[in-house]
């Protein structure tokens, strides 16, 4: 099960690394608000000057609609939005002691008015991510959803989370919840959303120092940043109602070098966000929607969000991150500090057994995943070849876990006879299973691949796991549950009898049943077990690093 989880972590971290070339969220927000919305995509993504047109007619690169009034976005998913955006707030954005922008958020209208000195008419953002900008030629406002269609709900806030060194786990959980509800995620680029995402409890772990302080009769909770070189003096502040009131960062000129995971989005200096919870009224102005030519294409390239509401009802427990504090940072640090090089890998990895399995997921029954586990008895490594029908024509991928080097090596055979390998450190994620409570029951035995198998049922308050295993096979795979994981990720603290059984057996079938969300259910079943020699030769692959940009192919 942890194999799937780790693959998801690697995928998300890689995606973040590829986004590292984007602009800072603060600058992008300012640019989108201040630029005229009738400009083309090139104007949004670059600072290139373009000559003004003397015609009031729409540019041939734009599609303009009739001027509309009111707040149409408020009528979409209203209950879900109001359940998240609880109260009015005024947000002051400072840089190096200067007040650059003020945002007025109205929780009734779920809309923001933006005030800037260099923009007399200001700007607006609604709950679907439409950005309103003033068109001087038409003496009216235009609105555009270009940034929302381009996946801004993830990219922009992810950048500012990294820039301000906020815990990413609560943000990622809320992002998933909004997507599951069919909402446009983070329509206000995270600036407003942070007020309703972050609470003191999410900062209570080893990366922060908690301090109580009193000012004008009110008690505040301050969390000073620890373990963040170059950010000394930075802090987050909450009021006596556990509301976020300040995010302050003091970034020195000398900082850790950017390495792909550390997205260096903010220049050196002081940044301060101040949240003041007081009544606000925002009235969206009449505006004409402007769509730039290529907007749909940009949305597809950048990753538009699926607006289809998740059919399964989800509770707040599904998005609770209390047991995952610091996990993303720990994973990134492990990968960033990985000292394993290609030269340290053995020339080849040899295998004696080929164990084929099939994974069937309830949410994707038409796309079964074939998993072939390559095994060499008593070797400190194991490999898995996974075949997804949707991408099988693109090549093959083998994930090898080397326990001695604490490293995962991805061997990929791509189209065009190009073979590459990537090296990842296995994150040192510590899991405390002392509080996990399982009920264990025996299941009726059955034969799988002509092997007599014993069945066990592990019953948890949230899920059920049915496992069939055999001791009749010529080999054992005791780490099936935590395949590819580090030493700290182990089986739950079950009775010794259960641990002994799995140590000397081969798991032939495993079924996971989520008691609340059927879409999470899956089954892994044995298809075949053969004593077949197999070898992966290092010399057949070229090393590739997804952190090295244009020089991602390294010569060895």
C-alpha cells in the first residue's frame, strides 16, 4: 500500500519542481490586477511592451461578451463556499516596510476588492477566479478567468506556501477537498484562503517554536520558524480566537541554493501579510467577460480542474492532516540531501523470480494495473514493473528499491529506444503505529495458484483489509505490505503470531475496503509465480535528473 503512496509523493514533488520557473504569486497577482484584461496570453506571461491600439473594437485575439451585472459566481456551489469562507477580512500586503496592496474580502458576496495606489479604480476577484480589471478606453471593467483556467488555484498558492514557508499539508488537503466538491480551487490565489486554512494546531511540531504574548489585553499565539536557514526571525501569529493575523518572513540574501524542490519565489527582504477581521462590503462592478484566443489551450496545458463534484460524501476526517505534519518537508529534504550517485549503484541487479499480480480499483475498473514483482531471495533489493493500460504505449517503467542505499531507482524504457534512469532517496517518514487498533479475524482458507492459502481479516474503524497468504511457495515476501518503504514504515503493532505468519509467507491476495468511500477500494491478486531469471543492467540506461533543468541528461 505504501508503494502507491510513495509514487504519489514523487509525482507531486516532481510536478512542483517543474513549476519552479513560474513567477512569484505576489508579483503575478499584482500584474494580473494592473494589466488590462484585453491583452493576449503573451502579455500575461511576459513583460513585453505592446503598442496601444487606437480602435475601441475588440482585438482579433479576443472574444468579448455583453456587459453583465451582479455576482453570477456566487450562485455556484454557494453552500460549500460559505462553509469555508466564514467571515469578512481586510488583508494588508507589505514588502520591506511598504504597504503595496490591500484586499477587502466580503464573506457574504465571497468576493474581493483590491486597492493599489497605482490603480485608482482598483480591481476585483470573484469566487470562480474571475479577475476584474479596469479598461480605460471603454471606461468600464472587463473580467477574465484566464488564470483560473490555467490551474492557478494550485500553482499560485503552492508558490506562496513555499515562499512563506507555511506547512503545505493543510493547503494540499484543502485543495483536494475543493476539487472533490467541484469548486474552483483557491480563486483568490491563496491570500484570502490562508485565513481559513491555517490554525494554531497545524504549527505545533518540531519546525516551530510556540510563544504566548499579550498585547492590549489580548493574548496571541506566535510560532517562530525553526530549521529554515535564511529565514531567521520569521513567524506566524494567531489571535485569541485562533484566527490567523500575521505571516511575517525575513528572508536573508544568503539562503539555501535553489534545487528544484526549494522554489525560490520571493526575493530577499521582509514580507508581511496582516489579517484584520472586520465588516467588509464588496459590490462587483458591471463587467464584460474577455476570453483570449488560446485560453482553452492554456488551460489544458497548465492543468484545468475537473468541476465534476465527487459522488462520495466526504467528512472532515478525510482531509485531516494532524498525523502528517512535516511529512512533505521531510520527504523533500531526504530527496534533496540524497548523496547516492549512479556510480554507487551496482552494475546490475539480478532476479530469480517473477511474481505477477493484478490491481483492480473500484474507481477505475476498466483500467486494471498489472504489477510484476521481481525478486531475488535474500537480496537487499526488490523491483516492481507496473503497466497501466492508459500509458502502456508510452513505454515501460520499473521501480527498484535498494534497501542498502535507501534509494529508489526508476528504470524507464521510453519510446524511440531511449532508456533513462532516475535516482530518488526513499523519504525517512516516521510512522507511529502504537495507537493503531486492529481486530484480527481468521478467514476461511482457499487455493490461489494451486497454493493452499490462509486468510486473515484486519478490521480498523475506517477500513477492512482481507489478506490471503501461503507458506507453500518456494519463497517469501515478508515486506509486501510496506514494499519499497524505509525502515521506519512497518506493519501495525499486531500480535506476534500474525507477524510470524507474514515473515515466512507469500501474500497471494489483498483486498482493501474503505468503510466510507467505495472509490478507494482495491484488490491485488496473484496471477502467476515463476522462477525466471531477469537482469537490469545499469549500462543500458542514461542517468537523468528532473532537478537539473536543461542539463537533465548527465554524462557518467
